[in-house]
C-alpha cells in the first residue's frame, strides 16, 4: 500500500500576490477616478439623451414601417403593433448595450470599443 500524499504546505506568497494585485487594481481605479473627475450634469443629461434616442428611434422606425405595411397590405393593425414592439425590443437592447459599456468604462475594465 502506498503512503497517502500529504497536503502541500500553505504558501503565503500566493495569497499575498492576489491581495496585492487587488489592492493595486483598486489604487489604479482611484487614480483614474481622481484624474477624470466626477461626471457633471451635462454628462448625465447626455447619457439620458443617448439612451432615450437609442430606444425612441428604433421604436418609431418600427411603428412607421408597420403603418406603411398596414396601408399596403390591409389586415388591421397587426404590422404596426408587431413592429412597434420589435422596435422597442431592439431599442431596449441597444440602451442596455450603452449602459453596460459606460459601466465598464467607469469601473476601468477594458471593453470591446475602449482604447484603454
């Protein structure tokens, strides 16, 4: 019968390395936040406008296309309602994309379109 292998001794270097990496990352985020400053009122209004337009444009485009299809192929308002909901869904997904992108930028995580 083979002897049972002993557990390797705990190496404090490994836990300190991850702790120091976490502390370093947090310090980097704080430095970037100080350099960037706090976003002002105009930033918030701009972001609300961006999100609003990213929902409104596809919703209105879907409704307009639906009205056009309903005029060409009369069958009640089926196309209008379906494409209105489809446009709203696309717009909400688009807004979610923008909010997630800004959240990544604020957290300091490199994103798909960021140059950091």
